[in-house]
C-alpha cells in the first residue's frame, strides 16, 4: 500500500459541491422540476490534498495545449505523469476548462475518484442556478471520511497482498475469490489501495 490510498480517501462533506446533471425537462414539457445531483470538488481542495499527501514540492501541473492538463507526482525521485482534458465551462470559460482538466488528471491518481461511484439520485429543483436543489443532496456513508475506513487495516493489507500474489501468478480464479468477498461499495475502497498500473493489471486479469 502507498500514498495512492491516502490520495483516494473521501473529502470532508463540507468540501463537496453539487451541480445538476440529467433532468426531467423532456418529460415535463421542457421545464425541469427534478434533476440528478452530481458531486464535484473545487480545484483548490484538490491542490491541498496533493500538498498534504505528497508535499508541495513533489507535484506539478502543466498545460501543453488548451484544455489539457498534465499532472506529475514525484515518487521515489521518479516523476509519474497523468493527463486529461476538458471543454470550456458555461460559467468561467477557459479558466473553468483548465480547472476541470486539472481535477480530471488528479482523478487518475485517485483524488476524488470515489465520487464517480455515487448512485444517481433525483432531487426537486428550485430553478435557481446558485442553489439548484430544494433539499441538499446527501452522500452515502461509505463516501464520507467516517465511513471509508470501515474495512479494517489488517483486512486491507491481506487483500492487497493476495491481489498482488494473484497478479504475479496470473491466477484469475484466486483474484476473483479475493474480491468476491466484498460488495461494490467496498470495492471502491479497496481499489484505492492500488496504483494505476496495478489497477490495469487487475482489470486485465479479470477480463474487464
């Protein structure tokens, strides 16, 4: 296990913001009365997470062309780079585009990735852009700092070691046996134990 698991931990609920995703506008004569709440983070919170876990001198970002962010993290004196891109936003244009591409690149290191596993929940809409939901969306327990660590550390360590052993042996049956003991929410937590290369190997062995 390594810093990837620390980068992937949930943020405090106060750091989570919400925007409207899909709506019922088409089914309601063009006026949206309900919408799916999509959670997101501010770029500053992502920066603070990187500063806290890897140190401010051990990460850097660069933008080779508009809309694309390359994020580098130094691990054992070696720079590891991940990149992603985003389109211009409706509110902040190019500035929002850079912020979104930065956050998407950080997701590839596990930062905020758990938010992609949230269920799609419908909420009544207010019609107000800056306060769109009639009631504040709620996070499931597993997506909070308190609920994230419900799998004991010794169990996580065992899963980590058994998974690496299965990868080394190319044993898909052993890998399936380890992961089948946990539900989908717990899979999200366990996924954070592995770096991106290991995750790809797990997917390949599982045939995904």
